[in-house]
C-alpha cells in the first residue's frame, strides 16, 4: 500500500500570513502544497496566479502542485513553471486537446495530473491514465473551499483506483474537496493516496500543526482498521 500524502490547499490560508502558514504546514509534515488557480470562467470564482507560486518557492522546499481550474491551461504553463511549479493538475472537462496539454507539461519537465469533476465518469480517464503521474477525483464541484463532501464520489474513487491498478500502478490518486478527519478514512479506504485539504488545515481554530496531526491520525485510523482484514484475505 502506498503511503498516503497530505497536500494542504492554500485557498483556505490567511493570505496576510501565507508564508508563515506554509512553513508551519511543512514542519508539521505536509508532503506538498496545493495551489488552486481559478479564472472566473472555468469556475465561478477568482483566486491566484504565478506571483503566489513565485513567493511560495522562496519559503518552502515542498513540491508546489498547481491545480488549474481555468480555460486554456496551455497558455499559462510556461509562466507557472518559471515561477517554480513542480506539477500541474489540469481538468479533463472543456479540454479538446488534453493529451497535448499533458505532453506540454511533460516537455517542461513537470509532473502531470488530470482532474475529473463529480459528474464526469471514472471511465473518462481510461485513455489518459497511462500518460499521467496523478489523477485527481474532485469530491466537490470545483470553485470554492469549505464545501460539503459529495458522498457518491467515494465509489468513483474506488473505480479510479481499480483503473490505476490495471493501467498505471505508479500513478497517484488524489482527492480534493471536503476532506477532513471524518471523510479521510472513507477516501483512503477507497484507494486515495494524496489528500488535498484546505479548511481542515488552514481553517481550524486549533492551528495548522494540530490540524495536520488530526488528519494524519485519521489516515492511520483507516490503516489500523483495515490491515487485519487485508492480511486475512491473502
Ligand atoms: C476547490 C479546490 C480545493 C479547495 C478545497 O475547487 O480545488 O482545492 O481548496 O477546499 P476544502 O478542503 O476546504 O474543501
Ligand atoms: Zn484544488
């Protein structure tokens, strides 16, 4: 079983203390930083651009993962790569040339991921999963933080996990939206290997370090609960 990684989403951070909060997340054991980019067109919200990636690059050694919720992602890849992005997650929806986009990410020497929205079937990934390092199953509709986790996505995470096992076992399976200590065991059990969390990390009154510890405990809880069953099945 792959170790489950945590990717704090800075969308929920206090932007006046962004550097400080990212450093705290790194020290608390975060594995990568998730940067949500929105253009007010692909999703009904605006967020951040390459300048944020450039600033973060100077305060953390963690990989910076850029989730592009924008139309025409190809137009911005170079700029984000120059700013210090390590990986890109682009959407399956609305991209007539997804394979080309993925190849462009690869040509920049970056890791490539493809995201699917809640209404997009797992099978949509079948012809692209070979070419990517990561698949992201959205567990809310993209565009906003702090939304309710969509329960029906758990079964889809499981289907995507099976697809990955069959076609590209090295590929990561990421989930994004409504991930907290309650939903973590559900998605990890379904096969998620990277958990994006915004409000459950940066929106917790107890602080970033305690919030990360709580999510890590939720990951372990799943592992402890299911290890014996998996062993007896062998
Ligand atoms: C939503 C973004 C998410 C968001 C998750 O469109 O892609 O990364 O920050 O926020 P939470 O964890 O608060 O649901
Ligand atoms: Zn995201």
